[in-house]
C-alpha cells in the first residue's frame, strides 16, 4: 500500500490533438462537468497518497496555456515538469521518460514506480492507482484492465473473422500502466533506437500502449489489475455526456 512515503511518478499524457472529437479546441481543454478534461486527472494526482509527483506531457503550442490556465489556476503543485508531446502517443511517452531520467537517477532509487496515464481518462480513482502501484511493486509491470463485455474477434486482410479468442481470457486494457522505473526506461530506450533507425514512426504504429513496449523490448511479463468500467478514454462527442455523469458520481 502506498502512503506519504510512496515513490511514484505519474507521466500524464495530454499531448494529443483529439481529432476524433471534432471540437474547436484540444480535447484536454474541453469543459466537462464544469472543469477542463485534464483537470480531473491532475486533481486525482494532487490528492493521491500514491503519486508524489507528475510529469505532464503537453503539445508545444499548449504549454503556456496549460501553465497559466490549468496548473496555476488549480494550484497543481505536484506537477514537477512539463515535456513536449510527440507526433504519436509513444513519442509523447518517450519524451516524458527522457524528462523523468533528467530528474531521477533510478539506479539510486530502485523502488521508484513510474505510471503512465492518459489525460483523456478523467475517471482516475485512488483505488485504481493503489492497485497499479501494488502490481508494479510486486511484478515490475502492470496494467489496469476490465474483462471484455463483448466477444472480440481478429479479422483477416479480407475482413473476415480469422480468430475469436475465448471471451473469458479477453480484457480491455486501460491506463494507468505502472512499471519499476528501470524496466520502463530500458524498454523505451530500445524503442527509441528502433524509432531512430526507422524512416517514419508508422513502423511502430502497433504500439498503442506502454505495456506493449515493455513486453516487446524487455520481455517482461505484464500483470493485469482491475481497472474500472467508468475509466473510459474520452474520444468522441458521444463520450462527453456519459463521462459527465460518471464524474458527478465520484
Ligand atoms: O490518441 P489516443 O486517444 O490513444 O490518446 C491517448 C492519450 O495520449 C491522450 O490523453 C492524448 O492526449 C495522449 N497523446 C499524446 N501525444 C500524442 C497522442 C496522444 O500525449 N501524440
């Protein structure tokens, strides 16, 4: 269990453009239940007994606004540094990881846990942070996830069902995803080497979460801990009223 002695950095991602939202501003700044979307994760981290600091990742053009209108306005003192967002999510995480390494020598702090969380998932409750923290302490790497309610199928190139796994083994993966610092950093350095050699980031388009990077480049087993069905990623307009209701119940 984490407490005021927890050593846990949250890399909070808000570097996306939110194209699928089709809104007049980046989705992290959309008002939902009276607050900008990114405010909720920042508030959860600020109040958390698990997280002791936050590295925020924001698009270069949003950093000044973020500092003035979100961080200062909300007095989010746990945000220790801001990294610039990248072209793809995995590049944004990489920038967060590189900034983390400037602030910490993880060889001297082997117990430090680093979590990555999508700022587009505002339903960040303390019990989920706790489960992720404990999973990472015990197994080095873990993800929050929920059992899939739907049957999931893998399609072939022609759009026909190729493989339908038994639903009892299918989980929908969310964030937070939590790792021992050395495990996360080592894996992302290997990914960065491959990215530097690739002509375009498209080659790594299979990377849609952080556990995949750690599993692929570090061969680390990823433990699954219980997420929450309300921990959805706000992606399209339809998600806004649903999330508004969830947030009012917190
Ligand atoms: O694009 P997707 O919905 O998977 O984004 C998940 C999270 O990653 C969002 O919080 C978004 O702001 C962040 N992201 C980022 N940099 C990118 C793309 C997405 O920080 N280039």
